[in-house]
C-alpha cells in the first residue's frame, strides 16, 4: 500500500549519504528501479485478471525432515510465492535476472531449489496436486524486435513467467506464461533429489572439502581472487547420480 518511490527512497537515500559524490547516479538508479517495478507490478496485476491462478502464499516458510540411515537432514527455506488454481498449485520464485532449469543441471545437483520447495510444500499439503514451478524475472529485459508483432504484445510476452511443468501434457495458461517446459515426473523428482541430498550430506559429514572449481559457483565466491581456481574453461559440476540410477 506504500508508494514504490517512497519505499525505495528509504534505502537509496541511506546509500546516497554514504556515497555523497555519486548522488546523481544513485538517484538515477532509484528512478530506473521504480519504473521497472511499476512495469512488473502492472504485469502481475494484469495477469491475475486473465488467469484462474491466484497467489495464496507469499514468503512461505517450509521445513522438511528426511531420515537417512546414518543421519537426519533438516531442510529449511522460504518460498517466494505459491499460486493455486482449484486443488493444483505451483511454486513461483522471483529472480533478479533470467533463470532456467535443465534436467542435466538437476542431475548435477544444481538448480534444485524450486523442486525442493515443491516437494516440501506438497508433503505439507497432501490435499493439493503439484503442477509446476516457475521463475519470474524482476529485471526489465530487452525484447527482440519482430515486425509482425505489436510492441505491447512483445513486452507482455517478455514479462511472462518461465514455467516448468511436471506433466508434459499438462496445459498451462498462455496468458500467464511466456513458455513452458517439461521436467520429469513428480515421483522421479523425489527419488533423485533425495539421493542428491544424501550424497551432498555424506560428503560434508566425511570432511570432503576438496577445492573443485566450478564455473557458476566460482563467479560468486568471495575468495576467488585468492584461490585463482576459476578460469574461463572451468568445468561443469560433476554428475552426482547417473541416469541409470534414476531409471532403476
């Protein structure tokens, strides 16, 4: 209920007091962010008028306990948003840039956040049916020009959700989603995620802290300038579980 500019001013004014020589740039950043957020909120409001999917939970805390033979794993997290249509639900995650998921990344133990949330929320709400997970990019993206498309239509498509459905034949609302892709079925998700958790926890408990530079992780590591482990040819993360295990 508070004006976006007023909300942003609280934080940007504090930054401007710290960096008094950059006040002009900081104010310009604040104005761009305000314009972008208004654009995004406009889309979200418009989308809710067009679709049966409605947000039912925001900042929903989840807790899942998984007992293994030699240890117990406690998973905690906060789901950005849960949408529901009838008895079906999907997990929505807000991001500051465009994100995607692939089956290969999941097998390597990457991009497992949304599926972890989906499984945890499903266990806590057994009366609901999990339908999909989705990313929503809060950054204003450049859009590709297409002569046969109106600018408004291109902009609207750029602001849609990128969704991943659990059933390849499940129809998702085209007014809501820019595109949708298939992620392997729900039961298989549960099996390989729990195996990934077990492998990762076993490594930690066994003191396995060997340095293994991986491109995506090293980009955000605060020790990269000391370690020098990352270069442009850094490998992908290793496969944690072979596909034969999943199919067995």
